[in-house]
C-alpha cells in the first residue's frame, strides 16, 4: 500500500511539473581542429515548432539551417582575447530527433587565451530554456549551462 501511495505521489508531482525537466536545451560544442574552432550546434527538432523565427528569417521552413545560423549570430557571441569570432556554416543535417549545425571560425588558440561567450539563444523566448556550452581543448572538456539569469561565460585556457 505504501509503495502504491509513493508511486501515485511521484506521478502526481511529475505531472504537475515539480519533478519535470525545467525546459529544453540546446548544445553548443566548441572544439579546436588545426587552425579552426569548430562549433557543433544541436537542438531537438520538436523545439523549432515552439519558437517564432519570423524576425530572423522570412522563410524559416525552407531555409531552416541558414535561419538558425542567423539567429545564433544575433543572440550569441564568442570572443577570443577580446576579438569577436564569426562562425560560418559548414554543414547542416537532421537526424531522427535533432537539428545539427556544424560551423567553423579560423583561429589560433594558445595557452592563457581568454574566451568570453555570451549566449541568450532561446532563453528570451522561454525562461526555462538552457544553453549547454561544451568547450573541448585538447583532452580537456568542460561543460557549462547558461540560462536567462546567466548568459555569459568567461574562461582562460
């Protein structure tokens, strides 16, 4: 009887949102490859239906990848030692569940570089949304979460 009561209570809390996931998440993975900094952006395809991208792109349905690139550029920035980097689209694909963009910027990373990442993608549309920032430098990989309260990240590598 206690087990049934606990299961019912847990199901009630989950369905009322108390234990539910706080929101959706986009992943921005930065990784060095030779003289380029690669950015892999990953977002659940179902999330795209919940946001209005008409301000960023008039024809979002047929040009999804370029519209997302424009949206990312308008709502995030990456600076290396105070200089902004511009990421160019290299490839875009959809798998069963995700929209994936592969972008690259030319850069020379060295020891003690200062990196400043600002990212408010999707959080201005949904305060529960999180942007997961993964920064991989050689064998070292660090993961951070940005949200509507914390939109920037400062690192020294």
